[in-house]
C-alpha cells in the first residue's frame, strides 16, 4: 500500500492482471486486496490521523496558520499548512494540518505568476476553497483562524479576499487585510527564535495561569 501511495498509483491498478502476476511471482501466497479495500483502509487511516491531530489543537481551536506552496518535479501544486499556537506553558506548538495537492492545472508556480492578470482571481478562489476544506476538516472555520502567514507571491494576495469571502459566507468574520501576515514577519520570528536559542533562553515551565497567580499573590 505504501508503494501505491508513494508512486501515485491509483487503487484500481491492483486489478491489472499483469501486475497481479508480477506480485504473485514474487510471493505466491500473497493475497491481493481489492481496490475498494485499499480505499477503505486509506480512508480509515486518514480519519484516525485527523482525530489524532485534533487532539493536539487547543481546546478553543484558536490557531494561526503558516502556508507554503511549491510545484513538485512531476508538476503537482503542493500546499503545506502548519497550525501554530501557544500552550498553557507559553510554549509554541506547531501541528502539520495539510500537505497535499491543490489540484491545480499542470503548469509551474512561475507560470502561474505570469498568468495572474487573467487567471489570478480563479486560482485565488481555488486555493481559498482548498484551504477552507482544511479548516472545515479540523473544525477551525468557526472563528478558529487568527493570523495567516504566507510568502510574498502574488497568488497569495489574490487568495486572501477570496478566503475572506469564503469564510464570511459561513457566517464568520475574518478580515483578510488585518489577519494576513506577510513573509517578512515570519522571517523575523524565525530569526528571533534562533537568537533566543543561541542565548540559551528556555521557555516558561509554569502555565500562564500559575504565572499570573504568582504575580498577584506571590509564590506562596
């Protein structure tokens, strides 16, 4: 099954007689599952993974997202979405929410940028819809999204108003102009984090509730 996924082979390829003969030649007692069985196994693992990720998100589901996109060597438009939040100990937590194909046309990210004047709005709407699906999957649509950090590609700026429209269509307010964090802020964050680590600065070991209580009433 891992071979099918890593090689982007569709499940129904298991029904190919030549493939079946090749696999049986390698191992005569091999019982080959059907395409529907492979699909059900994959869907079950996906559901279990989503449930496990949800347990890592804060209880009030307030997170910020960092997005990155690039075109793979086989012309797939990939998107990575990482959620960021502070836990009760003031430690930064990052959780991978998505790493998948945006199902875009087969042209490179550079070519997309050249065609923005014609297709920018359509691609922005497609990316916004894809990100909305990710938010829905992890139950973050209902006011769960705070800031959204992206690089400075023009396509991201085309996506922001479309994402605002998509979220507001669900009855939630999300002003894109206020919540969009450009790449330079992310670079500053990474730089400050590396500088802090070089100084040996450790995170808080107490929860913020305990810290506030100690500030008000003292250690005892």
